[in-house]
């Protein structure tokens, strides 16, 4: 399953770090973050609770960049 989320981040470097944090979240197969469009495209592993996984992904991102946001 694939979903797209709006994000808020201040710089391209932080966006790259956010993308890596999302990719490292269990339950996420792949992720691609575009700083230009402020969109995050996520591909989930089969059978996961996408809301729960994205809450974990946001928590991982906040550890790197405290003022970032993923609009769930």
C-alpha cells in the first residue's frame, strides 16, 4: 500500500534526514520525501497498521528535527 502525506520541514538537509528516519521505521518498505513539494510518499509492508507505523515514523523524525511535522 502506498500513501502520500504533507510535511513541514525547514531545510533540504533536514528533509533528507527525515526521509532516512522514515525509511528506518519498521513496517515501511520505502519512502521518498520531496522538499520542493513538501510531500512524503510512503510504501508500507503488507498487513501493517499504517496509522500506527506513521506515528512511529513521526516520533523518529522528531528525534532528528524537533520542529518537523508529518500531517497524518
